């Protein structure tokens, strides 16, 4: 989504330290926080918890795929 972590946290309504714990694997995302992400982005819980790409809006899925391709090229 090309947002800074601070902008992302404002968008979804989650504190930055809490989100950082989710990103780094320090804590598992709570259902309440996951629902905030769903509401703000249109992704579904199956994507958040199970990685099912069918639960991601097309525009966001395309952006994720582009980021994954770019990361593979860098490594």
C-alpha cells in the first residue's frame, strides 16, 4: 500500500508498538486487531490468519505480488 508504518497504523487504528510486535512475530495478531485490518483494507481473515490469497482484493493482491517479485530479484 506504499504507506509508512505510522500511516498504516493510523489507517487501521492500531498503535505502532503493537503493530511492530505483529510484524516481527513478537505477538500474534488479535482478532480485534485483525478485524480492524479487514475493515480498513478489504482483506479477509483467511488471508491474515491462513495466507489465502483468494481473500485479498484484486488491487491489493497485485501490489503484493509486485513486492514479492521485487524482493526475489534483490536476493
